[in-house]
C-alpha cells in the first residue's frame, strides 16, 4: 500500500461502489454544509463509504480540502477509484480510520463530518468519533453529523421505528441513537450542540462545536 496513511485503488472503475441514498441526500446535506462549514481549511469525513458524497462536496466547496476516510477495504477501494476518476485538486487520497480507535492518521482538521455511521456501528464508534474530533479540531471547530436519529421532542416516524428494529435484528450493537445520548457524551468531551436541522426522509443534521480544544 505504500504510506499506510493513504489508500490507492488499482486502475479502472470496477472498484467504484454506489449507494442510492447518497444520490438522494447529497444536495440537501450540501445546502446545510454551506451554512455550517468554514470557508477554507480541511474537512475530515469519517466513514465516507462509497465516496459519492466526498466527490460531490469537494466539487461544491472548492475552497476546502476534502479528506475522505473509511476502514472497510471495499469502501476504501471505491473512495480511491472515485477520486482518481474525479481528478479534483482538493479531494485528498483517502485514509484508513476506524472511528472507534485512537490512532487516527490525521493530526488536525477544520471540520469533522460523519454521515450515516452512528446507527450501523457499535456505540463505541460514536464515542471514538467524539474523542477523535476532540483531538483534531481547534476551539470552535464543527463536528457535523447526518442520519436517522431519535430525539425526545420529535415524534419518531414509523419508518424509523421499523428501521431501528431491522438494524437490531441484523446486529444487536446497531440501532438508531438518541440525540440526547450523543450530546451528553459529546458535552463531556467539550462539545456543545449548537444546531439541529430536520432533513428529508426523517433524518437530522446535528452541529456540535468544540468549546475548549486541547490544541489551543
């Protein structure tokens, strides 16, 4: 692989994967990111999946360097293949990051983005995401999440109830997370929940900001 920080796919497009949901939600997500992201700097996207979001967002935010990442070999291959095909100067080579582990190969970022990971991973991955974001962000830096969440003051859509049950049948460690539980864990690491935005298809976007970074 060469430098262990980066992953390069073999030549050709056969490694590219696609997620229909990414095509549906990328524009609404980008509309919110336009309000929440800094104008310049580096965005670390944790659990980038197929890479469709990374390419789309890198195109739309040319003033930002986009650092995609994942831990699954198929996702990493797709990320690298899509990066090769897009040939965008601000889309960086993907890095291997397991959110639940402390050895992230990224030292700093101006924003951390996580899309559709919390409900299809153990709770330890969410806690690791918080801890990792604390390490790489400076004071005021945003941690942004998107996905299907449970929230105490919002009625849960029947489709999300069914989705939660299906996830738990597939893996007992999976399932929709409560915003309040994540916010409580994040607050202990120095984050405050600054905004919550309702999104199409019963999803939410959450904006956390780091109040006191160990970097500053």
